[in-house]
C-alpha cells in the first residue's frame, strides 16, 4: 500500500466520522501545502477546480481503497470500511501523524 493511501485512511480514522470526498480533498490539500511534513514524499498533487483543489490520483486511489474494503463510499461520504483491516494500517512517519492530528483537531 502506498504511503499516501495510508495517509487517507489515517485522516478518515482521525476524523472519527464519515467525511465528504470534498472535505477529504480539502484536508489533503491543506496537509500538502500548510504543514511541515507536506503529507510525506510523493503526496498528492492538486489542480485548481471549480469548487477548490482537485486531485485525480486521490479519487482513483479512493476507488482502489474501496475495492479492497479499506474504505466505504456511500453517496458523497467516505468512511472506514472494514475497521479491523483499516486498523492494521500504520504510518511510518511520526511527523505526518502529528500534522494530521493538528489538522483534524
């Protein structure tokens, strides 16, 4: 699993609630551009879009995470799918974890 996919799972878990894809995209953008860790190396790139930043790779990887049961997408909401599976995902970077915790708080 890619580091940036682990970051998405950690963002959803840290929120403690389902997130809209729009909200998840915004948080990922903020993590990339406003925090020292920048989400880690090779984190998502964003393009300006009608409703704010957009990442094609982020949306594609959400689909892959859903196909493997890590997340579940219902309507526009993204939530943890199989909690036991998602709890096995660990981030290697403590700086990214710290930045995610600051962002979500």
